[in-house]
C-alpha cells in the first residue's frame, strides 16, 4: 500500500509544481512550457505587452522590442541563440553583451542564422517585434501575438527589451494553450483518467451497496447487522475515495479553463494538493487501525459480545500522528513555491526544488520529517499485524452464535489474506507499471536526436540543453509514461476494494456492533487484548 500512496503523493504534489507565473519582465526573459497540438490546430502560444514603465513617459509609444518563439529541441539549429538556461542567467546579469550577439537592432528581431549542417524552418519559428497597442493597424499582429505551434513539444519564448531606453518595468504575459485547454499534458491525462475512475467507482459502489441491502433485507434500521469492516470498506474507504476523485477532477476542470498565471489557478492547485494529501494520510491511518485489530477484535464504542474496547491511548496516539502528518504536509505545500525550483524558466513541468532557495532549510527539514512519517506508516502496520494475529489466535472474538463466518480460524485467514493484499498487491501493480514505463522509454529512445560532435564548449552546452529538453518531452508528453503511473494507483484501489469485498463484505465477516446489547465484558480491562508496546 505504501508504494501506491507514494504515487498518489506524487500526483498531488505536481499540482503545486510548475504552476508559477508566466509573465516575463526585466528579471525573467525566457519561459518554456509544453504545448500539445492536434489536427484541430488549436494549440498555440499567446503573448502581448501588458505594461511598460519608463523614466521618460514620452518614449513608451515608440518602444518595440524583439520576441522569439521556437521549440526547445530545435535550439541546435541556431548559431548564436543561447539555450534557455544560459539566456535566463545572462539576461539578468549582462543583457547588453547578450543583445550585441543575437539582436538585429535595425529590424528589431533576433539574428537567426543556421548552424553549419543544420536548418531553420521558418514555419516553426516566430521571430518579430512586440509592442503596446497604439491603435496602429499595421502593428496589430505585433500587439496580440498568437503563434499556432506546428507540432507537440516544449516551446520557449524569449524577449529582449532594450537596456538603453530607460525602462523601469515591463510585463509580458505568455499563455501556453493546448488544444484541449490550459492544463499541461501530464495534468490532462490524469484528468481524463479521473473522469473514467468516477464512473467506475460509482458503479462499484452501487454493486456493493446493492449487496449490503440484501444483507439487511433492504431495511436501513438493520444496518447494525453489518460488520464494522463491511461498512468500513464501502462507506469509509470507497465512498471517500470517490469523493476525493470527484473533487480532484473538479479542480483540474477549473485549472483547464482558467489562466495558469492567475492567482485563482495557484489557489485551486494548492487546494487539490491539500485534498489528496489529507485523503492519503487518512487511508494510512485507517490501514494502521485495521492492522491493530480495529473491526477485527476491537471497536471504540457501542455494546456487543463480539469485541473488546480499542485501547484509548493507542487510538489517541494514532489520531495525533494523523493530524501531525497532515499539518507537516500543509507546511510543505505552503513553503514549496514554484519560485524555488532549480529551473524557474520552466512552466507546466515537474522540476526539483532549489537547494539554495529562501525556504531551502525549511523544506529540507519538512521533507526529513515526512520521510520519517513514511517509514512509520510502512513499518508500524507490519509490526501490529503480527501482534494482532497473535491476539486473534490466543483469545479470539466471540463467535456470536457459533457461525462459521465468525470463527477464529476464518477471522485469522481473512486478516492474513487482507494484509497480504494490502501490502503485496502494490508491488505487483508497481512492477507492471514499471514494465510499461521502461518499454515506453526504450521505444522513445529510438527517437533520440543524432548530433555531430560538438565543435566548441558553447556547442556542447547547446547539445546538453537539447538532450535535456528532449528527455523532458518524453516524460511530460508521452502518454504511456503518465498513464502507467496514474493508472497504477487507480487499479490498486479497485483491486483492494474488490478483494476486501470477497474476504469480508460478501459473508459479512468481522465484528458486528449491536447497540441494543448490554455486554459488560467489553468494558473489562482484559490484558490479552492490550495492543500497547508492552505486548
């Protein structure tokens, strides 16, 4: 279970990644992002000059400066245009020397000369000037630029505002619009998978609910006839899972239809992350309680001759760990901002955090704490499994009438099989997912660009950038990689619920709470049922 929960955290956290501002200014002169194109040719890049502030306000109307749009993997086609990572640094520190090599001041364009042995396709590049709206008809194509991308890939936008005209500030919003909306391809594949998951989840819930209706003779007053685990699987695992998927799908729908640069987009992304994180912590908490015997030999209240009271101290500790775990993840979402990534010029791409950002120390501490929590959630259930198994065998719950379904042997078998499924199936699912991922990557490797030997150190940097962006395109834009990861966690949840149905729900195994019974034994402090660390 732990492996698939980590996958779930991965998908939760990417919603908080790569969603930073796509507004270019005097500090940031380049932005790159994936754009997906289709036969509809709706995928495009939109940019315009939003505002310009200068020392001399009379010069604003005459300001025009170059902009360049190209696919990142085509960077080797150019002679002098530096790769995005180099352009980002030099643009901030020494723009004058940068412009001297790459800007055609007379035509207000970038100098695009093909490198020896390479070719520049003018249909795949936009190279011209942009300006504010001066109500000049001839300049309208330069006011509101819409470049329809010729093919799917990661595209970069460069700007080169002049350094000798007293510009104090400038804002150039850039919107990367996929043919299906504003989501990146990674988000969109998850979005489409979640829509299918909602339908399948509702169908599964309906089937299980129909079964329990037969168990209670279609009388909801008889819900107490259901075992704790039977109700738990349907109402406390599958039900919340469907709810979380619906909420996540709703968040992605909103993100697909609003600008990725807006504050609303950032808020919705964080909200979706928080929802997923809280649910994943909750599932780990439920799994821990189950391995501690909750629903098998313990319950927290009520009256029945089939169980003992769950030790309050252990329940309080587990609940406290749940709340603390959620709290630390909330802190991580707050401090792990897009501005702290190692590649701030990348948008809509999962990148690692910077080691030297303003919150790097806090992030390091939070990640260490969460790593300890991950170890605990993995190790503690295994330890308690053996303790609970021993308790069931030595002092089993009452048979409640001697039926076979509640016998000690049956409970032990059901408990053991459940743990094997919860812990073992994720490894199988993860291996299958890894197989498809590796196969997809190996197939994609055949499309790797073949480059001649570099002729200089600068050329070597260009090649390195090209390969990096090619690798990112494989990871971000190849549906096989994304689908294998996303669907692995979904498949596991359905396998888990269906398996637990046949083990516990089908025959209503586990404890049955009877609020009308009055069994004083349950309140007795029976040491055999103490699951404290001293056991």
